[in-house]
């Protein structure tokens, strides 16, 4: 089924898409804590970045989580490799 057709059916018959009350209660329990809980999970840090990396992240901020993950997941072999960012 195409997305447009699915959306059309949901709009036309919204009552058919309502989940059981137990499922709705479970979902509400999980999401009811937000956005307040989200504020507890913010982390702030100052760091120095090579100019090219800072520029890339300013142009494509969506890459930040991948950059943090790559830095966090590095191992001893990664630490031995010293690359030049060309600054």
C-alpha cells in the first residue's frame, strides 16, 4: 500500500487506527515524561575542533551525533593513528 493511500484511509477512518486502551496507556507512560525529562539529558562540553571539522558541522549539524559516536567508540588502534585535518 502506498503512503498516500494509507494516509487517506487513516484520515477517512480515524477510529479504526485507535489502539487498545492498555497500549495507549503504555505509550502515554513512556512519552508522558517528555519534554521535561529530555531537559535532564542535555550535556554540555567545550572542545577544540580542527577548522575543517567545525566548518563541516556548522554546515551539516546532523552529522554531530555521528561524530560524537565515532569519537566515543574509538579504540587503542584508533588512538595510534594520527591524521592531519589540513588546517
